[in-house]
C-alpha cells in the first residue's frame, strides 16, 4: 500500500477533481498511459478522480467507465481490469471524436 501511495504522490495530477470536458479529453491519453503502468491502488484512485471530473463535465459515458475501473481496481481484480480500461479508452475516444465534430 505504501508503494501505491508513493507512486501516486510522484505522479502528475492528470485527473483533477474539478475540470472541464476539454481539459479532461486533452489529458486522456496521458492518463490512460499512466494508469496502465501503475499499481491497482493508484489506478483505483486515478479512476475515482476521473469519475468525479467526468461527472462535473457531464461526460456520463466516461464517468460510468471510470467508475467501473475504480471498482475493479479497488477490488484487486486485475484480470477484469483490461476490459474495463478498454471501455474507458473507448468512451474517451468517442468523446474526443464528438468534440472534434462539434468544434468544426
């Protein structure tokens, strides 16, 4: 647990608890990359922060996917985490595409 805490404090804050949709999507790739190499405890914490951020931004699909990642990581169900992370990546990609279409 100490290792996870130290890793979290050494990691950049990529999923702040309060942010806008644009900022969240801009950091999505870096956040997913970070989550892919961190211990489950850190992944759970980052996913919880992302859930809050997505809810604040009204990004329900991302919030639901991030919440699932948080639950799975917190339960130490590493085998199930890959599918949940894929769902989160897909939700973020979908939102990025939707934003780009709206911005055009």
